[in-house]
């Protein structure tokens, strides 16, 4: 260990690695140790990185960037694949809205990936009917394809309800808009199945 320590001191020449004075020279005061560090910690991590680079079956390293753009979740994954003798860098991007992937792709550089995913998010946000069931400001309920299903409104407590087209009675009443939209979607799918069979 003394040999290793001496070699490390010569190789890295730590600024604060000075000899601790003897009791006589220090006038009887013990030195205050401010902190300790592992001299060989960086060498061990370098060795592990070198082993990972040389391993042909090593899974790609991955660095993920996550942001939200006007309610659309954006992911850009920087991936480094380790193959024998070569090192590839590429960027996978993905835009998600309400848990659904609306666009994805792969680019060779991060700037292009960022531009592509922002463009995809803006294109999605520009659609008139982005969701499976859309509750419009004018009180209409419309599918993603633009099919008119009926009307919606909220009561004095802010709870939403849905009345199908051509009906006068409320069909669904819920405490949350998301739950109402899910019920309308299920009802609409059941209606389509009845018509096709």
C-alpha cells in the first residue's frame, strides 16, 4: 500500500498532500483534518468505463432529457451504443399527450431531435380535435374524427354532464371531466359496435 500511495502522490501531486508535522514541530497541537478522499477512486471508475467500452454485448448508455411543452411531454434520449471498435451517438425523441405517444423518431444530433419533437408537439396542438372525446367551448362534444355526439355542460358545482344528440335527458353525469370523457368514449364505441353488427 505504501508503494501505491507513493506512486499516486508522484502521479497526481495533490496540492494539500504535505507531511504532518511531528508533535515537537507543531508545539503540541494536533492537526485538524478537514476531509478525506479516496486516491484511487477515479482509477477504479476509469477501469470500469474501459471494460464497458470493450464489452460487445453491453447495453447502450442512455441520458434522458424530459421537458413539458404546452402540456405535451417531450423526451429526448441521448444513446451511446458500444460496439467493438466503434462508438455511435444518436438521439431518440418522443412526444406524448395524455399518456399517448403522438410522434417519435431518431436523429443524429440533439438540435435536430429537439426541433423535430417541438414541431410534432405544435402540429398536434394545432389540431382542432386532439383527443378521443373533445368537449368544445361552444358546448358540443366531438370525436377526434370530427363526429358530433351531443352537448355537455356543468352544473352550479362545476360537475360536467353529457346529453347525446337528439336527446333531452342527461345520459352521463360525473364529478371529473376525464371520467365523463371516458364514459362518453365507451358509450360511443358500444354504439358503433351495435351499428356494425
